[in-house]
């Protein structure tokens, strides 16, 4: 289910509502400051997890590249 935007005519801002969560993720309420802050904290943690995995994969790739290079010498 895609997220929907509600326009606030008074402020000219758009508010993201009805954010669908994937299974296993907490529901995200972006209608309040507290809810939006919690959602950002959660997503920041998930991005950190992705970055950690990417760093490990990059390190492994560097080791494999070096081993392949050394094997060719």
C-alpha cells in the first residue's frame, strides 16, 4: 500500500499519512512530532545495520581482490 499525502492549505505543507509498514516493522505514525521522531530513530538504526553489512562485504571483497591479484603474480 503506497503512502498518501495530505495537503495542509493553511501552511502550504504536505503531511505524509497512512505509512504502510512491512511485516515485522512497527507502525509509523508521522502525524505527530513524537511519532515522526520515533520513525526516524527506527529508520536510522536500520540504515546503520545496512551500512555495517556493506562495510563487511566491502572488506571481504578487498581481501578477495588482493588474493586474486597475489595469485596472479
